[in-house]
C-alpha cells in the first residue's frame, strides 16, 4: 500500500504517466517527455551515460547550480524510468581511485 501511495504522489509531482509492473515501480514515460520535464522543472541536463547489464541506457542528469540530480534508465523501446534523485551533485575532475592513492 505504501508503494502504491508513493507512486501516485510521484506521478502527480512529475506529471508523467506511471506504469507499474512486477519488476518496475518507478515513474516512467517516453524519453523525450522525461528529458523535457527534467530540464524545464529542475534545470537538469545530461552529464553522464552508459549501458547497464540489460542494455538499458543509464543517464545522470544534474543542475550544476542547484546541485539537484536524477538518474534514469531507458529501455530499447524508449521508455525512461526515474531511478534515483538527490542533491549535492558534483562533477569529478579526477578518478576516485587516484584520489584514494594520493592520500
């Protein structure tokens, strides 16, 4: 019941259609719409991307001024799901492993 209530609230906040399956309980929508909403509502733009083990495209969107960030996963069919959100985003200029060796 908690998960259903969270999804309803998240769908209202994001204004995106919510598709719920056994494996996917994140707010999802067409990639173009998700990217547009992240830019318009939060000023977030893509800063990194890669492929996950299921060939989903993982992207990190961030607003460098406010520090807000969002990660998404897009399926081959173009459905993009919000995976995580947060604050205090920082772009790293140096490899973290190298930072650990410098200490």
